[in-house]
């Protein structure tokens, strides 16, 4: 069933098209962190040299903290990068 997009009560319409329209150049989504690692190292002035390891660890830690403090299904990128810093 297609919703009526002319409905004035609608404030936003969201579509999940990522896997349909975007092709990843890596086998697994987490593999992108290995591709990002040299750039992150350069941007951080060499302070972050193992981004492909640290980034997934930061996400896991953020999710663990979220479960304890205020359970909800997803964490934000801002929360993950706050944990990373």
C-alpha cells in the first residue's frame, strides 16, 4: 500500500535505500574502517593509528553503556565518536 504523501499531517517521509542504491567496496561493513585508517591517522596527526580496531571497540562500549544507562536499540555516531575520544 502506498501512503498518501499529500496528507498535510505528514511531517517527514523516510526511505531505507542504502542496500538498494549503494554498493560497498568492502566485503563487510566494518571493513571500511581499514580503508579509513590512513586518513584518520593523518587527520589526527598520528594520534589514532589503529582506527580499524578502535572504532568497532568504541561502538561496542557505547552500546554497553547505553544498555545500562538508558536502554534503546541504536546509538548515534556522535555517541560512538565521543567514546572514541
